[in-house]
C-alpha cells in the first residue's frame, strides 16, 4: 500500500488521506456490486492464504502489549487466532453475498401532474472508523463500508498497529484484484494521536465517523468532533418485570439478559419489578443469579425481599457495570418503571416482561430508547440478531440511524423524479 | 404566554426555554393525534378571529422596518396581509388533516427464533427553528413540528418581533385549548443575538435545528453549531440538455427552470448543453429567456452560437444568482456534464433532458445531488410538489434527511422487538 510519510505533520498527512478518500469515493459509489463482492471475496481468500504472516505481524503487537503490561482481557481482544481468521474470512464472504443496498428505490408515487417521485439509496461518501484494540474491526468495518459504496479511512489503536497494517495490505490487494480504487479503503499508518483529532474535524473529507471503543474514547471524540458521529456512549439497559409477567419468562429472560455476557452493551444493568409480584418473582431469579456469581444491589423494598442484597445507591441506577453486578428496584407500577427508565437509561435497549397487551403496547410506544423489547432479553441488541446481516455499531443518536446500524445506516436516500416535460406554476 | 425575563443573561434565559421544551417534549411525543390536530385547528380559528390584532402587531414591525430603511423585498416578506392570514390558517388545517407519522410501524420481519423485528417512527424530541423576516414561518414550522410530536423553540428575526410574539400567543392558546403543554411550542421573546449562539450549542436541550434564511445566516450557524442542523447552504442547480433531448421539452423545461421564480433555491443557475445539439437547441431558448429579461453568460462555444451572450467566468459556474441571469456551457458529452455538476453543484437539484433511457438512468444514478430529475425543471424542488404535504426546509446533508424535509424528516425510527421469552446463546 502507498505509504503516507510519517515524519510529516499528522494533520497534513490526514489531509492527504482525506483527499484520496474523497476521490476514491466518487469511483466506488458507482462500482457494480459484482466488483465490490469480488473484492471482498478476494480479501477472504487472502486472509486464508496469509494466515501465518498475519499471525506473525500480530505477534509483534502481542509482544509489545505484554511488555507494556496490557491487561489480559485487552491482550485477548488483540490476538489474531485461527478462530479470528476464520471469522474474518466468513464475515467477508457473508457481506459479499448480501444484497447491494446502493441504487435500490423506495416506493414510487405518481403526482397529479404525472411525474414520478421516489427515493434512491446512495452511499454516504467517506466514512471514518476510529477504534481500539480488536484488529478484526479493520476487516468488518472496511467490508461493510465498501459493500455500501463508501470510501473508508480506518484508524485503529496503536497497540494493534502491525496487525492493522497487515490487514490493510490484504484489503488493498483485494481491491486491486477486483479493479477497485486502492484508496477506497485506507488504514492510517501513523499512531500519532493528532491524526484522530484531524479526522474528527475534517468535515470537507469525511462525512461521518463511526467510533468503536470504550466510553472514554467516545466521550473524547464527541467533545472534539465536528464531523457527525454514529455512536452510543453506554448501554445502561433495563428489564421491567410487569405485574402481568409470566414467572418462567421473567426468570429466564432476566437471567439471560444479565449473564449471556457481562461485557456487552446490551447487558441488563438494572432490573425493575412491579411491587405486586416482586415477592414471588425476585427470590428464584436472585437464587439463579447468585449461583452464577452475580452480586445483587437493591432498593429498600428489594432488600426486604432479598436480605442478602447490598443497598443500592443513586450511583447504581446510573452505572453500566459491564460486570456481574445487578441493581434491582421495586416500583409501584409501569408508570414508575418508565419514569425510572426515562431518568437513568442511556436510551440503548429496554425490555418489558408481560402477558398484558396494553402494558406491552404502552411500554413499546412510550419508552424513548433506540430498541424497546417485549418478552426478550436486552442482550439481543445486535445487528445480526435483528437480521441486518452485520452491524457497524449501535447508535443512540436521534438523527439518521438509531439502534443497530447495518448496511442501510451507511447510506442515505436521494430523491429521483421522472417526468415528460411537466412544468411548474 | 409565560414570559422569560429579558433582563436576564440570554444564555441563562435560553437554558430555561430548553428545560421547558425538554419537559414538554416528553408529553407531546405521547400526545394523541386527535389532540395535536385539535390544537392546530384551534390555531387556525384564532388566526381568523384575530386577524386585525395580528395586522396591528405586524404594523409595528413594518413601521420599524421602514424607519430602519429595510429593502422593499424584505418589507414584502414581513407583511401580514389577508392573503398571509388565509395561507397560515389553510396550512394549519392541512397539516392537522395529515396522517400522524408517530407510532407507525415499518415492515415486520420474523427472525428464525420467532421474534418479530420492526421499526417504529418516533419524534426527534426538541427542534429549534432559527429564521429571518417571514412571520408565516412561525406558524408553518410550529405546525409541522407539533404534528410530528416534537417540542419546538422558535427564534425569529428581530424585524418580525411583534408579529412573531402575537403568533406565539395564538399558538399557545391553541395548545391550551387542546390540553397540550404550553411549552410544546415556545417563541423566544428576546432579540439578543446571543440567544441564537446559545440555541445552536444547547445539545442537552435541542436535538436538531432547522435554520431558515439566507446563506449568510446558514454559514454563521454552521460554524458555531454543535447541535445538528438540517440545512442547505445554496441551490446552484443545473439542467443538462442531452444529445437525445426532445427540443420542445428542452425549451419549455429550461425556460420554466429559470423563470418560474428567480429567487427560490430550486431555480436553475447553469445550463449545460451537449455540443452536438447546442446549435439547434440554444437559439430558441435564448430568444425566449432574453425576451423575459434574462441575462445570458456563456462559455466560448456558447458565445459562438449566441454572440450576444456575455463571457462566463469561473465565478459564474460557482454562483447561485437568485436573479434573472443564466450561465451556459456547451459540453462534449454526458460525462463532461456530470463532471461539471460534480465540481460546481451545491448538491441541491439537477435535471437531465433526454429521451435516451440509458442516459437518464446514468444521470439519475450517478449525479450525487439530493434531488436528480429526468425531463423536469429544477424548480419542482419543494416538499409540497413531492407529495410531502408541506416542508420544513430542504437539506443537502448526507445524514438523516436529504432533499425536501416533511413530517418524516422530523422523526426517527426506533426498533421494537416482540417475543415470547426467546433467549440468546
């Protein structure tokens, strides 16, 4: 791949990335799906052929990470294993096989004067991805952005530098094999932090940035960015056990919502329970959760039912634990449950467990989160589970994409009107 | 209406508007369409009942405008006449009668595990409107935002202060008559410019701002805003007469695109003509335009055909005249036409005149503007003409709404999932 000289000022270097991306975007937005799919399949083949080389480059990152005393969990995320390789190649082939979103037309209406009005799906343009440790994001994000006809600038964490550069080489070779412009996907080859500052303010060259990483990263970028971000800050998700909850569903869904994985953004962090059923529903749920090592923290009414639960404070309602800890609050009714959610939720994902249609309908209509469930665990919050095929991220924004963002979220709709010389006025 | 004390610091005052709007937004997003429509019809009735009072308040603004030597065109826009009153009342009743976008569900898909996935349309939240002179924007914008379940903060120009305050009083009385929260629509009662600066940075209280006004206003707001703007800077619109253009359509559409109204953003500013047909198409078009008082400026090849045309410079290709002036360029082919558009267009609206399906298809797919037409004049760029019922503005943004923005552009889609206790993993 063409190197941008790293001794340059990183802002100047990023301008070069930006200009190249803008030029490539004009070409790739018109690319046939055949070419885009061929490039993605070529990348999958190359990942399989060059697995050993990728692992060698990855080993350099792992070695540095160990020297720098990175936490084991972070080193795990950084590692490229046979499983990672397989998952990247499979992901590429799946995205290659998805229908091309570009150029599809929405419903056409005919106006009284006979002209036809429709909306056509088109790429956003240039997408910036700013991410931490996991090198597989390089492949997943590049693939989704390319399939949706966008040019991409990828800026991974410095701890994955060698891995990302190696993957970037494979991506560009895949693009070349399919006759697509080399700069349709660029992996930034500087680890200077100023490059990130440049990306989030390059409104002339970057149309949207998808940050992938911890809350610290997102908060920092949000403060600096003038380029729009597709993002969520955190996932303080709630499950509400309604008065009319089925006890088996209440138990199973609650346990699943907390324990499927502690570290993902869709994990339930606070359980709300209707006062009338708290006494019967909470003890079996608590027993299972405690047996799985989950620490319980409750309001006073909860602790009257579960005396071993620790007292919950205001801070607990606000916290995304990402850990085996659960806050529990007994509420008077669905209104108090929704008030609690309105106040503390991060508008990511909330769920009601109920057999009462009116309660389910109210909850789904009135809770103002990006995903609102009935009788399902919040851990379903994932583009693949929604049928989007793959997701670039989850958004709690109100404009543009909200919830899991798949290929469509990386596109926009322009208007196309067709007539036979109709005139106005 | 409750007054915010104007002796306060305007930033503090705007925080109060913001807090009230956020509270009202929680209520109005759940409001039944019956109540929203009743409020809009009550406002229409009040405008009819209080026409004389409105005109009296408007007279204060007109008097000040004349004293301050405002241009006649601006005074015209400022004036509330019987026609303006009728148009506001009719607009309100039309918006009242439109289908409520809130709560409508997109297609539902059933996942392999049986859970149902759909998207539900919900309000954006709090919308800020920043606008100049025309007081009817107060009514139109308030009506669209209310119908789509949003709370609104309206900040009009100081030259329309008395008119806007009077209309604000009518809006709040209409809200009260329908039992809706008073602060669902607030008309800012300070003319301090710092109020605008506060609005565009109040990300905690305002979800999106729709600026309505000249390029100067939009540029200034774009520089300062951290709240997203739904906007377009200008409308440098193109018509391309293809080799396969029908001569009658070419003539009539071109003349209509330029002369329907000189001052609207959809007016054609540059005409591109295929070299093979320029000699036959241009003379009759030029004759009609000149007879209507349009000044022609052309490239060298144009001037070889139309010797009376003035020479066009680089600046002409870049200019939105908003005046009876037209730039004309002869191009080699459709590729050169699209290159010209790619370089100079403001991505507002472009049109091709052709009988060739392949050319029409290519133009519509490849031109990267928010609206792309075939055989239609660019002056159709208007939400009402597209069938949106009414528009809050036109967007050349890539994220969220692109092109004319109606009720749907003032909403977002959340995900609603319904199951029977399905678990993950």
